[in-house]
C-alpha cells in the first residue's frame, strides 16, 4: 500500500529553491525523473512543474529511508522532507544545480509502471504515441512550460482589456445554426425532437448584439467549434480572444490591439514589438508575396513578368497570358549550390500540390547555366527576365505560369515560404507583425456557384463602394483587417454593418432571398431596427498566438488535449458510438458506415 501525505505539507516547489535556502528544512513533492543508486549513495531527481531538484541519501540517512529510496523507479510520486545543502558535484545546466535536499523522511505516494516513453524534452517517439498517452506527455517540462505560457498570455489579455474598459461577458455555447462558412457542429435537442443547436464557430452575432445593448466594449476567452478539414494550425475546437467595440473605426480597433500585442510580447517574452505595425493592402500582399498573410522576416519577393512576355511564343507562358493569367517568378539569391536539379524537381512537386502545372527554372552557377525555359525565349525576353529578377551568378530563378492568377500567387507564395525555411533565411526569435487591409468583400465559390463573404456576411463594405455590393461584387472592398505575424494570420476583424437595409442588401448579394435572410438572421436584422451603434472588433486565435510566440510547429504543442487531423482524440478514443437508448431519446436514427476507429487514425 502506498504512503499517504498525512502529517506532511509541501513547503516549496522544486524549482524555487536556491542557495539562499541552504540549511532550511523543506518538504517537496513530485515525480521521480531519474534515480541513481551508487551503493552507499542514492540520488533522485525530483520533478514538478517548476523544475528538477536533486534528493540525496547517504550513510547518514535513516536506514528505512535509504532502503525506501533504493526501491524508487522512474515516475514514482514522492514526497520528501529534508534539509537543503550545497551539492558536491555542481550541475550548471540546472537552476537548482548548486543545491540538493538531504532527505530525512521519504514517502512513496504512488508507484508507476515503466512509461511507454521517457518523460524528457528530447524524447524521440512518434507524436501518435505521445497523444495516446497525453497525460504522460504533459509531464514533460517543454509541454508544461507551453501550458504555463498559455495561462500567462490569457492572464495578460484579461488584464490588458480590463484596463482598457472592456467587460468580459460570456455568450452561449448552444446556439442557432446559421451556416454561412465552415460547417457547424450540431447538437440534437432531447426536448425538441428533430431540432438542433449548433456549437458556435465564433460569438460573432452575440457580441454584435451586446454592442446594440450598450455594453460598448466586450471581450471573452471564447471556445469555438468548426467542422472543417484540419491542418497544423487548426483544430475542430479552439479558443479565441474575442472582442468588440462601439463608436469606432478601423484605426481605433487597430490601435487597441497593437497595444495588446506590444504588452503581451513584452510581459510574456521580454520582446519589444515596434508599433505602429506596417499596413499593407491585400492586393499588394498578393502581388509581392503571393499570400494575404505575408512573412516579412525575409525578402525573396515575387515579380510579375507578364508584361515582359506579352509577345512570347513559348506555349506555356503564352497560353497562360492569353487566358488572362500570369507569369511570375522569384529569385532564390545565392541558392544554386543548395538547389540542385534533384532539389528543383522536389520543388516542382511542391508547387503542383497548390494547383500549378509545373515550375520553370534557371540555375546560374560559376561553371555553367541551365534552364528549363530560356531556350524557348528570344534573347531580349531572356535578358528582361534576368534583369527584372536581379539575376547573378549563384542564383536560381523560379517561375510559375497559369491561366488563373490565384494559382500563381498561391504556388509561388507557398514556394517562397518553403525556401525561406529550407535556405535558413529566417532568424530564430525574429517577430514581424503587420496589418493586411482592403480585403475583397466577396470571393466567388466555384463549388456553390455564387459569391460568398471573404470574411463573414456582417462585414461592412467600404463606404464609397456601397453600390458595388450588388452591382459589382467582384470588385467590392471590405472594411476588414487581419493581423499577420510571421506569415500566419493571428487575428482578424472588421467594422460591422449596423444598418438593417445594408445588411439585407448584403444577404441578397450572397444569394439569399429576403425570406431566407429573415429566417436565418431575422433576430439580428430586427435588432438593428432599435438603434445599433457603429461597431467593430476582432478575434485572435489564442492557440495560434501561443504557438507563434513559442515558435512551435503545431498548435497541438500548445493545447493540453488536442485532436488529430481526423478530428479524433487518440487518448480517449473519441468520437465513439453511443448507446442505442441515448439515440432513441433524441429521436435519431444512425446509418452505419465502416470507418476506422479513432485509435487507428493518422495524425
């Protein structure tokens, strides 16, 4: 039977003890990181969330205590009472490496089986195994530091927005389904058979209604849910730092949130973000970086070569231009040694995943030049391209042509980011933030055969372009703004529509009849008839913000219990079937399909 705590209480966390505590009697608790039995000496590294502390047992120890220590194994839960003393063998790699606790009383509160992987930051196991035993993975110092940083960022957010006049107000989690964007997660109602709640994709409508209700400044650490395909920086359930403000325009929202970012980086990381942030219109971001979330930590900007090739006879370029498309390129400066022909073939496969049909290249080395396209061009065209791209010996020129400009932007923009990582152009610890503004109000969905909102249907159009909402939706611009950090959208928002007539026009432009709009969003339109102030706001993806601040590769590394790419959680094996009785109570019949169990899903 395990020992109990009765009679002992922890006095210190392991990592908080210092040389100034020498001679003090302390009680510490935690898990055995490692035990070393040297015969007449035993050392145990005790780990808690604050760090690691060495426990020492020797010839001067009580015999029963010494024998108990000899039986301790990795991950045993221990409580130790003893006296802090100087270590004979100093470990400069540990903050507590100059001291140890000579143990006079030891309690084994729980034993442990041998864990499936070592509880260290350098554990080299598949992520799937770590997620299956997430409760063990979360013991690793790296994971605990991430969770504590997440807590710290949330605390700073609450304090900052409170100091700036925001009220934290909770909005419902069971809401009306208003599909216009990602798919909703639906929750059946037992007391209303055949009817469903939806889990919120965001608190958007409720926070707008709070502005109408006179609360002026709202914020919330909000749980949100979207039934969409996942990537490294997305989860089906996620957390937003959500906010809304009344009687504001774009500059007001931006100023408050630049202040937040400056505060959170300073207080959490000791990093000073320069403000005001750079502002870049959406069209400029696409032209220069091929992305509406440009990474400004390195150069390698895109160049539009279409004008240089107006009379080109090379079919790949000429065909794209004739169809109204683009030919664009970038220069990987000095990369000829790293980008061999074999590596360029890999890059070709990469751009194909973004819809490009291929990748044209010119490789300029000191010994020779090779190109996949220059032999099809005139001397003037070849020279013009090299001049435009600033070509020199040692460079690699990479071009994409396509009838759809968006394919060119996406393919080259993604290639640029890939090369930035591959060629080591990004300096560790560098943070570059900016606002991307002047987004299109709409984008055309081939799948739905209609225009859909670029952000959401409640975004206000530019005031001098209201006539374009119905007459020229392809060129209407929005009063929207995204905050971008190191090539990731970390937050986004807009000035909202507060005029019921304009909101109806917006719905018509999206293909809704007045009746459909009233059925789905009537509560909002009706509310606007009772005096809605001008308002706007934004939301941060908390998971993504923490990921970027800690420079992690995936948000799974900053979420305690994340899902994998199939939206399954490997630890509890959910989602899972439920008892037939539960389905009966909900008046639901299920069509069975053969699908892999949650534990068989890939990450």
